[in-house]
């Protein structure tokens, strides 16, 4: 039996290596997803409102892999769930200890901060210190710099920027109302002019036409 050429053997070996690597990555990804689902299953099935605390190192210990390997595996990977298409990386959340001793996730803290900012008085926005006080009322013991960090993650501007934006919004709303009022007044004036023209035309139509007769007498038609 003739042996295949050396180039063919190299290509076959390279293809076999690629297959083995892909098979290995697929198996590791499958194990990682299974472990994530065990922790975040309630959230993905809409039974829980917030994510449970979960770190990369927790999954790394369970599947006996390095943290860097787990980070590469979950990067740019998505799963289809009852709550929609969601990235694996977004299912990881740091843990926080509440004042009562309960453990909460960073995802829950982000949600609460968003609700506090949405419910604030737009004319007098809350500062980070004010948000800390509001969080204490909801059992969160968080420092001001932590609030600032999560506020930036949520793309929420600072209180001064929110105040300036609200002021500009009020000014633009006032300008829109003034422009709308000016347009309405111009429309009313145009309508008045049209009515006056129509009334004038009607009066002209009602006037009798006169023709000169030979005898110098007039006859109305």
C-alpha cells in the first residue's frame, strides 16, 4: 500500500488538531453554560427579577479551568432564553451584602439606582450622596464612590448635568409652545382675512347690476 504524500499527511494532521480543539472548546462551553444555568435559571425563566451573584472564578472552580479560559469562552457568546437573546458575560454579577446581612447582586443595585433616578424631581436632581441615603432606606450599605461607579456604568449623568439638561428641556418646551402659539395666531389672522374677503365677495354678488336704457331710465336686473 502506497503511503499518501507528506503534504497530505500534514494537512490531515492539522485538520485533526483543529477538530480536537473545537471539540474541546465545545465541551468546556457546554459545561460552563450548564453551571451558569444552575445559578441563573430562575432569572432566565422569568421567575426572578434580578440575577444571583456569580463570578468567573466560581465557574472556573466548578469546571476546573482557569479564570482567563472561562473569560475567553464566554466572550461574544449568546444564548436564547425566555427573556430573549442574552450574552453569557452579562449573566455574571458581583455579590453585595445588604445591611440586614442578605446577599444581593450588582444587577439588583443597578436596577434600584435607575429607579431612584427616574423617580427624582427633574428640577432638583439627586446627588450621589442623596442616592446613598435613598439606598440606605432600601437596605443597601453603599459608599458614594460605588454609586458614582454604577451610575457611570448605567450612563446616568451627574446631578449637575441632569439639572442643566432638564433646564434646557424646559426652555425648549417653552419655545415650542411660543412657536405653536404664534402659528395659531397667524392662522387665526389668515382665517379672519379670508372671512372678510368672502363677505365682501358675497356683498358684491348681491348688488344689482344697472344698464343704461335709451330713455335715460335705469332698470334693475
